[in-house]
C-alpha cells in the first residue's frame, strides 16, 4: 500500500463516521417538514407493515396490505432489525441509516479506482453530508436501501475492471436493488446495456469476461427470485408491481410525458439545493459520452445510470421527490471525478467533436441546458410551476444556442485551464459546509411529534387493537395495534365501509379531515355517528402543526 493510499484510509473512515453520525443522531425525530425534502412520514409504518407483523404477531400477512410483494429485500431487512432490536421508530429507520452509511464507503472506493484518492475523498465528503440524501437515509422507506444496492452494484463493476468475476456480484446487487424497489429497473437496464456493449468489443477480452460474469449474475439472481418468490406468489406480485405501481400512476399519453419533461428540473427543491453538482455532473456526463469508446465500463455505467434513470423518470413519474434520490450518488461521483481531475470541465477530446455532430445532438444539448438553468431560474417563481417552466425554458434555449453556435470556441475554453487540488478541496469544503448548515438548522428545530403520538396511542389502545386508516400504519411503530391499511383502490379498500369488527379509525383533522385521501372520507361518511376520542399533534405539512385523531366509528350506535 502506497503512502497516499494509507492516508486515504483514515480520511475515508472519518468521513464515513461523520455520515453515520448525521444519519443516526436523533433518529426518532420527525423528518424535515420545513423545508420539506418530500418524505411522507406516515409512509414509514406502511412500508414496514409486513416486517412488523412478523415481529409482533408471528405472520407476514395480517390484512390486505402486503408491500412485501413490492419490496421483499427491504421487508426482510426491516424484519432483521426488528428481530434484533425490537419494534420501534429508530429500529425501523436503522436499516436505511446503515445502508446509507455503507453507500458512502462504496461510492468513494469505486470513484477512487477510477480517478484516484482525491476523487474518492471528494465523493465520500459530498455523499456523507448531502442534506437530501442524509434525510432519506433517516427514513424507514425503500429509497435508501435501493440506492445503496445500486451504489454497491456499481462499486462491484469497478472491481470487475481488474477481476471479471466481480461482475457476478454486480449483477446480483442490481437484482437486489430491483427487489428492494422495482424503480431500480432502470439500473438493471443500464447494467445490461453496458454489458452488451462490452460483448460487442472483441478486442477487449477482460471487458468481455466481466460482461459475461455480469450477465450471469443477473440471470442467476433473477432466476432464483422468479422460482423462489415471484412465480409462487404471481397473483400478488403482479398486482403490486403492475396494477398498483404502474397502471395507477400518471398517464402515459404524449401530453403527460411532455409535462414531466418540462417539470423534471424545476418541480422540486433537490436540484436547486445541489445546483453546482448538477452543473458539473451534467458536463461530466457529456465528457464520458465524448470518450465513450475509450471509457472504462464503470465510467459508461455512470453515464447510463444518469441517462437511463432520467429517461425512466420522464416516462413514469417526476411528481414524487423521493424518486430523485437515486440521482444524488451518480451526480456526486461524476462531480468528484471532474474536480479531482484538475483540468478543464470537459476533456480535451471535445475539441475533436465537429459542429455538425453537435447540431445532430442539439435536442439533448438543449435539454441539458434546460436542466442546468431550471434549478436556478425557478427560484424567481418558487412553486409557480408554469412561470418556472417559462423562464427556465427561455434561459435553457438561450444557453443551448450559445453552445451550438459557438461550439468550437467553447470546446477550447471548457477543456482548457487547470486548478490545484487545493481549489478542488476548497470547493468541496464549501459544499460540505452548506450541507452541514442545513442539517444544523434541521437539528435545532427538530420535533418529535409523530413519535410521541405513537407512544400516546399505545397508552390508549391495548396491543392487538385493530385500527383502520393510513395513519394507523404511520402511528404503529411505538405500540402494538393492528393497522388496517386503506389505500386508494388497494389494501383494505373494498370493505372499508363495512368493517363492523373494527371500531376505530385514525386520520388527520388538520390540515383537513381525511387529508390522506377520499377513501378515508368514505369510511367516515359510512358511520355518521363517529366521535373523536382523542387528538395528537403530528408533523407532516410545511406548517409542522398538524393534527391526527383517533375516532370511534360506532360512537353513535
């Protein structure tokens, strides 16, 4: 081990430790509600439902809401945590916290293999402290574990550059990401595309071997999952992963897709929070494309991770901020590589790209310019989507035309110049500092309303009491009630208005009665004599001053 490599180890350990502290301190506190990062707190209890059932009642299935068919890997991980430490809020969130912490180390090690120790350290520092990433690593929902599996799969692909058999692990981990949350299908596709490309390069034998191992890993993992899990539970699996997760989502007509294309960089705060990383990451993605034929498989995978992932979002859904979390590690990895390179923002190869080629790529260039401009332009009309899109479009077209018209000069300018390691370190420190400021602000105004409401509910209702409603799941982590989840067209929806055996329902009363959805209002309408037994302070909307109520449906009977 070289002296530089030895110095990297304590730096990485310190950054991983910092990341672990940010992810585990005050782990019972409410997710941030102002400003929000898109975490819906009552989803936590819903997604750990089957793991909680098994830990408390000895059976995975207790009602008609069974997300283990959506997220079997996540469910098993949550059950392991509950079995080891008991059922509770911090135990549920521990899975995400551990997964997120591991992803810091693996992303840093993978980036280091590509671009050296400085790049690895930058990647670790940025991922350890990224505010949005930290907050999702503190929530008991699937995104953190899914993204950690993707990062681990990519890291295994970097190892396969030297030892092709590591490609098998990359395939298995990609499958694990998919069975943590099916949204990871984009990465499975990206990995398959990268492997197929390598197979078409007969002169690069080690790439071909790694590709064969990767495809074998994917085939074995998906084959085993199909035989042991998917096919034996096909009806449930198909319902949860197709009818509920795809057909219930936004429409797929041209107008809807155009809307998502325009909304992508402006609808949420995430890109505005990390604008510099978005800019450098976008330029770095183009750098990989320019060097595509000479790039390593793991470099091409970074570009495919970014490009195929964005394409999947544009086709499927950009309305939920949690869907964007998988972009954070890849943008950070590319940014770290560019910063540590110490050269221009683009490689010198771009000078060989002709203006004709650039014009052929104009749609992608114009959209990249829109992505770069959108997160800043939206701040002039924050949360006024039409105005945001209009201004972002004008600026994006203007920037794109500048690139197209003045390409030859820009290619020289963007690929010229150098900066020292100190400059890269200073810039990284500034980004880390901004992240820590956001976390400090969160820590200073953190609340525990949802946790205390769950504890109080356990003092009112004895273990085993059945309670209807989404909030029954959300408030179930610190007590022994049996939640009866009512989704919109799924879960215990069909018999929601005739469950005479269930006396209670939990729902919001502020910001509005039945805030979770009309299906809750249906239940209350079916029992006109209902009465509020007690209310709880909870924190969900940006006001942070919400109320939940335990309602006796049959009080009037």
